[in-house]
């Protein structure tokens, strides 16, 4: 596990350089993307680098981690909408090669891991981290051998994400997420965390015991993980 600790701005730049390296080495790479406020700086930087000709997404295939159950991709709080508007529309990607789990066709979740495998497996999976240590929407207690599945969101997660909705009532109660095993199958993983509010869970996840009660702690067992933290998120390490 490698830690990269810097300012928020430099974290985004350093993380983006990993994509430059990977895509220049293998233009048809399979990438796993994440949503949330944390990767926004990275996504802006990737758009800038793409416009400057430093990297191309033309032959890339992507799989997103998760999606709210019940939200159509045109809903402005769906993760499909988030990805379209915060990354895909700003780069030269072929949208038909971008995958986000369906929030409407829940049965399709069962096929998501097979699709990833068929595409060659994920080379680099990007992750944020929830306040309770969730990765994707794998809440505490999720079995480590889980693949893409439907989950009930905890009250803590719904409250944390309510800031993006008009009210807490509008936050979906369920989501479809890659499982812990799906994430661990990626050949490399990049987790980003920003701000003081993440300092405690960062410490628990990466210096505490590996336990399903802290889903991100499983990453300690992955052979290639980079943790990108700003100084605040790293302040308790
Ligand atoms: C959501 C997403 C996670 C994300 C987390 C943290 O719950 N499902 O993938 O990591 O939020 O979000 P933020 O980056 O806004 O703190």
C-alpha cells in the first residue's frame, strides 16, 4: 500500500498522471470509475489533459462502481448523469463503452461482473471512501466475496448523500454496487480521500485490523493499492 499525501490540488494532478501513464502505455485500458465529490478535481484534470492532447480515452472501456436503485440515467442525481456531466461529455470517450450499473433493471446486476471479465478485467479501479468505510456502496458487514449486488443504504450514508438531493426523503434507500470481490479483482486500485472529515475512517481503514465492519480495510490485502490523501485526510495517520 502506497500513500501519496499532498494538497488537494496536487493530489488531483498526481492521480491524473497515473492515467496519462496507463493510457499512453495501453490505450484500450479498462478503467473503473467512482462518483462523489472527491474525484471531481481529478475528473477536471483529466478533461484538461485530454483537451491538451496528453491522453486519449478513445479506446477506453469503463465500468462505474455503483448506481442508486430506482433512478434513471437522466435523473440529475443518478451516477450515470454524474459521470456523463463530470467526465464523459468532456473527453473523447466512446459513450457506448462506458458502463454504469442500471438503477432500473436490477436483475442486470447479476451480469455486471461477467461483463467486466469479458472486457478483460479492470486495470485501475478508482475509489472514494464513505464516512463509515464503505467503498462503492458496500456498507459495513458486506461479505468479502460479494460481487455486484443490490444493497440497502444505511441511514448514515443516506444522510451524508442528502446534500445533493432536495430532501432526505428523496435519497434512494437502495443501490446497486460492485461487490468487494469485484473491486478486489481490479489489477490496481487508487483510493482518494479529502478533508478532515475522512481522517478518522482513513486511519481505521489502513492502520486498523482488516474487518468487514470497515469495508475499505480489505484493501490492505490487495497487492497494488495507492491511497491519495490531502493533508487533512492524512492528519491522523
Ligand atoms: C457515495 C459513493 C461512494 C463515495 C462516497 C463518498 O456513497 N457511493 O463511491 O466514495 O459517496 O463521497 P464523497 O467523495 O462525496 O465524500
